[in-house]
C-alpha cells in the first residue's frame, strides 16, 4: 500500500442508515422491544478508526428527516469530521435487525430510492480526497446506484492521481446485486486499490472459478500490495508478493457479529498507519473484530486502543472491572 501521509485523515464515503433492532431473541413477528440506532459499513470503519486514535472523515447523503439528523449527530459525536449532505428529495435509509435465535441474526434493508443511494461525484468537495492519508471504500456503495458507483470510481481515481493510498473492503451484499453483476464492479475497484479485504467467498467473486488464494495472487499481479483474507473466528491471512502471513482469531462469547468485519478493517488500517508490521496488524485487527462481537450494535463495541491492549494482555479475564 502507498505510504500514508502522517497527520492527515482517513476519508470514506457511503450510506449510513437508521438501524432498528430487536432487544430480545425471536422473530420480528412477536418482538415487543426495539432499539433505535445507526449503522453503515463505511461509518463503522471511520468510527472504529477514531476510537483507535486515527483522524477520520465520513461523507454521505441523508434525508431531510429526523433519522438523517440522528445519523449525522451520532457520527459527529464520535469526534469525526462529518460531511453529511442533506437531501430533501429522498428519505434516510432504514436497516432492521432481528435475532431469530441465539446463534443467528437476520438483517433487512429498506434503502431503495434512499438519500444515500443518490450520492454523486459532485458531492465530493475539492481536496477532500487529495488531502487524505488514505481513502477507504467498500463494495456496498457502488451497488446502490449508477451515481453512487461513479462517486466511488471518481474518488478512487482522484486518490490514485494524488498519491493517496486506497483501501477496499468487498463487503458483498447479495440483496443489492447478483454475484455475476457484482463481481466485475468489485474487480475493477480492487485492481486499483493498494489493500483489499474480503472473505473467502467475496474474493472468489472477483475471479469466478478460482479459490481465495488464487484470487489474491491475481490481485497482487494486478498491482495490489496487500490482500487480506478475513476468516472470522478462524483469524485472517495477508497475502503479499513476498508470501502469506496467517494469524489466528480469538475466542469470545458472541452476542452480535454484525459490524465485526468493519472493526477488523479499522484495526488493520490503524495498525498500518501506526507503522506496525503485518503480524501485529493482524493481531490488532483480529482483536478488534472479536471485541466487536461482544455486545449488540454495528459499531458500539468498536474498541479503543486501551480496550485492545487490555484484551491482548488478558486483562478482561475478570468480569468485574474495579
């Protein structure tokens, strides 16, 4: 990955939605308790970076409604630079989460025609990308609409022209596009990124009929410097031109896995910006992903550096902190 510029923010763009989740196990058919929050992959990563001591900036569209105001307020409250564009012509998107059982989570999206899907290249201010330490994008935003796709492509092009490092998390959402439609979109972005994150099946989308390792090698041949294979609780592997580095995951009592991948990415990128080597990046990233699974919400459990250090040192073995 291109050397990041010290003291400058990581910038990211995408849709953050209002989030409604059940507060008890069981189907939405019978849920009596609901909690309101926000969630979005890109803002989750930005919040995670902020908690780990990295300056971050999020840009996206929200509706001219109470939910949009909540999105902007919540992200800004985390100390981030927020570029919330209020769109009076469309509503803020909505995500609904239920836990049918203790071991499963179902997520439902109500985002068709949302303000976030109307993101356009003109929304990105001059210098915002060019003055960043790093640009982080995901595969979610380019599948929302043609204008959102153009926004991501334009941001990546501007970053590369300005010598800004680019990070891309595939983060495939089957509700947005079929694998056949999504694969070429993802591959185009991935081949222009310095570091690419993805699960086993997600990397396979980029090059159909290949396994994850082969896909990683092809990305490296195309110019990527690092491909990070996320394996969840099993850990992660980083592929570079010099070989592969593996790191095991951590065993925790899982409450909610949604957002764990975003916490992992924030951990890895923060460690990269802190100048840590690949094994230490993976160790921090795996710790962040594990900690994010320990309570409900998309980003609420994103850890601070102190949390990570305590976790890695075994300091959380006592359930009562005195």
